[in-house]
C-alpha cells in the first residue's frame, strides 16, 4: 500500500465516520422536524433535501468506509449494485443540491420588496419544481448506470468502474463534474445568497417578517457557506482533472491525484452530513424544536422561581 493510499484511507475512515454518524442522525431529526411544517415552501424544500441527504450519506459514505476500513467492495460483488450505487449517489446528491439552491431562491422571493416576486413563493410552485428536478436528475443519472460495469484487474480483483466510452468521459470531465457538481450550484447559492442578504438589509422594519421566516433565512444562509466550502475543493480538483485529462502522468502523480480525489469526495459530504449542526447553531427556534422532539427539557423551564423574602414585623418592645 502506497503512502498516498494510506493517507486517503485514514482520512476516509476517521473523517468519514464522523460525517456518517452525524449525517444519519442529523438528517433523520431534520426530516422529522421539517415534515411537521411542510406546508411552508422553504420548509418543504429542506424536508426533501434532508431525505435525499440521508440516502446519499448512508450509501455513499458507508460503502467508502467498508472499502477503506474493511477492504470490502460491495459494488464489486454485484453488477446490479454496481450500477445502482453510482446512480443513487449522483441522483440523491444532485437532487439535494438543486433543492437547496431552489430554497435559496425561494428565500430571495420571500424577502423581496416586490409583491410579484413574493407571490412566486407558493407551495404549489415548489411541488411542481420538485417534480421537474427529480425527473430531470433521474434522466441525467441514467447514463451513469448504463456505463458502469464490473472489470477484472491484472491482479485478479474485480472492481466496479465506468465502461470506456470516450463521449461520456469527455462530457463528465469537461461539464458534468466541474460544472454540474461545482460551478453551477456554487454560483446559484452565492448569487441568491447575496441577493437575499441585501433584501434583508433593505427591510426597514424587521417585524414585517415573522420570527419563523427570519430564523429559516438564517439557517439557509449559514448552510450556503458550508455548501460552498464543501463543494469548492471538488470543483477545483475536477476542473484541474478536465484540463489534464489527456496529459501523460507518472505513476506517482496518478497515485497523488487518486488520493486527492478520494479526500475531496469525502469532503463533498460535509454539507449534507452537517446540515443538522448548521441549522441548530443558526436558529434558536430550531433548537427549541429539536429539544422538544428529543424530549429534552428546556433549561429555562427548569429554573425554579426564587421565593421572595418576607420581613417579619418587629414585635419586640423597644427599650
């Protein structure tokens, strides 16, 4: 095992384990809480994103942990799972990203001073867009399943890889990985995040928006920062990979690039895994909802009132 492989495996095991535990438990709590208020457009989007985050974290990180820690490649034992794994990971991750992008756009609508834009934030519009997004990413991810196959290496091991299709490799290298996974969602989140922040700053009276909407906006804006920093390494690496796609490389350089590829792939799960922690930090209202859901008594309600001292009248006769 090379030094680079050892670094990538250790990073996957230790960091991936944290992401897996936090992501599974956190997204379950998120989904349960957001489902109670799913008639709100932004809350419905966060509920759907939490569901897809759970599937993405469970399948994506668990299989990586089994491969890095136990040397068990589940996808190599079944052609059906080989195709399904790549399909599900891409479909769930991109659906979650696009849903969060739309949630940011919806916050821009809600905080706008234009009545026309505010009317665009409707639960019926959200449901239509969600159906379109889910259908689009299903169709977009089908080629990934079609071009995945089991291949036997020279050392006798069987691995799940992409079939050699030059057209799809060019598409994925120059557009799919750097643009769809990186540049496009980052640009949307940054642009509409800034516009939403500007709308909030322009509001003369913050009471025009109820407290729930203010906390929801804070949660989404803070999550945008995590998504951007979690996605940037992935976008930078695969932009570099696209530029050097047909460049002759030494074995040592290939090992280094594989190591970096595995590390940035794990980092990419950070926004989906840490969403619960982000929302919990960003919103006091969400903290109360979580404590209520987990049946944790609020500390403020446990503080007993201090009894007021009574002064007894002095009945002793004065001398």
